[in-house]
C-alpha cells in the first residue's frame, strides 16, 4: 500500500512539474508580446494555440490526479512541437522563405532575441515543447 502511494505521489509530481513548465512558457510568451512588445507571427500564434490550453488541461489533472489528461495534453504538445520545429527550420533558413506562411504582418523570421548565438524565440518554444513531451511520455509510461 505504501509503495502505491509513493508511485502516485511521484506521478503527481511529474504532472505538476509539467504544469509548471507549461505555465512558465505561457507567461514567457505573454511577457514577450505584452511587456517587450514583440509582435507574434502566424507560427507563434499556432504554437500559442497549442500551449495556452495546456495550463488549464494539466491543472485539471492535478486535483485530484487524473491520468487521462496525459493523452489530451500529449496531442496538443505534439502539434505545438511540430509547429515549433517547422518554425525553427524556417527561421534558420533551411526552408526557403517562399514557403513562409507569414506573408502578411510580422515575418516568421523576425529576429527579436538571440542569446548565446542559438537561443531564439522559436528555439525557446521548441525546447519547451520538447521538455513537455518528454515529461508526458515519462508519465504515460509510469501510469500504464
């Protein structure tokens, strides 16, 4: 009985850490657009569409712990990761600019920040979604 309780606590903690990362990512996104006044491009909006609901979805799985949120969160995280991956390919010039979905408004290759020579807003998004997916996969394996 004590072992089951410990596993349950560990699963809850993993979900909580995932929720913290999603929340920090959401707040970072809002900080960039509302405080730093960086206008989001079309691909940034698609990534936000995948990220923002995760704050609520994961929170609903915390009290009480509900393993079903993993599959819903996982689908959104995968969609966000694919969009972020495409955005990074476009941003780095691997995909030609003619295939850019941001033909009107803010360019998808607009350079707002570049920390350490590689850490850009699209890369931050990709790293965030990668971390979220990794934690969700770990949790999914543990709750089978």
